[in-house]
């Protein structure tokens, strides 16, 4: 009696990983993730902080401008939707209706000018590199051999006892949520602590200003032990909060 030939066993796609398959096959090996995924934290030995080189200045400037663009629209929306701002915009529109023949133009022109003023103020304040101060820098976070992924600048406080202030802190959008901000913040604390001891400051302290729309940065600072202590704004409404921590 002749034994019938055995039929080939069909494997499920989940058992086929690692087998070289045709391009049209459903059996594909997943591509490895870079650094454990987009949201994974970089290993400490892959990320270092050093002073910015002169040839890196254009890249750092673009990083700062991109960071301001991420928040300026939300800050403008927050500022212009406060009741005093809405009242002023309405009064300006009513006045312009007697000068301009177009009702739509009288309505939109004050809003456009106010948004432009807020954006210009943020870009002037945070979108440029400050001159080197007593704490050195600007500093850059570097991944691997030379991939700049963050920037930090520090300055002494206005008065004795104010400690140090973070004047610039920005992370490239391609490297966010990977531990770069925490690494820069830890470096800023160490730098402020060393500077306070060298100049005879009564206490080591670091102040970080944060726009009201930057919720992610505020959460990071609160998780690192910082406390909100005030800020500055317009017409009684806060636009920038200041977080501080005794080191």
C-alpha cells in the first residue's frame, strides 16, 4: 500500500519572523527602533553637554527659533482671549470703524497687530543667543559624536541672592521626550551650584522662566522639584511663570 505524499505545513505569519521572505509576503521582520523608540530616553553615555562651537551657531539659532514658534501661537491666543484684552480690541475696532471704510478690516487689524506684537516680543526675548555671561556658555547637548539636540544658556540673577537664571532652554523637535531636557536641566543645576560657591552667593538657586502655554516644560520642572513663584505678564494676567529651586 502506497503512502500518500505529505502536504507541506503552512506556517502562520507570526512564526515567520527571521525567515527571509519575498517582498510581497506578509512575513516581515520588524525594523529595529533607534534608541529604543522615539519616546525612549537616551543612555547617559550617548548624551553629553559642552560649550557651543562657533560653527554650530546657525544650527542653534534655528533650534531656538523653532522652539519659539512652537509656543508663540498658544501664548498669543492665551493673551488675547483674556477679558481686558478683548475689551481693548473691541474698543480699537470701534474707533477704526470711523476711519476705515471696511468693517472687516477694522475688526481684523487690531487682532493682527496684537498677535504680531506678541510674537515679535517672544522672538526677541527667546529666539536669539545671549552674549556669554559669568556662567559661561551657551551650552549644547550633543548626542553621540556631534548631533546637537539641545541648547542651554545661563545668566546671573539681577540681585545678590537671586542665584542663576536659565535664559535659553530648547530641545530639537526630533529629540524631545528622550531625556535631553532633563540632562540640560541637571547640567544647569550643577553649573549654578558651582558658580554660587565661587562668587560667594548666600544660597545656590536656579530660576527657570516658562511660557504659560509650555505645559510639558512646567510638568518637567514640577517633577524635578521646582516650584512656581510668580512671573510676569500684561494687564494682570500672567504670560510667563517662573519656577525656582534651591540647590
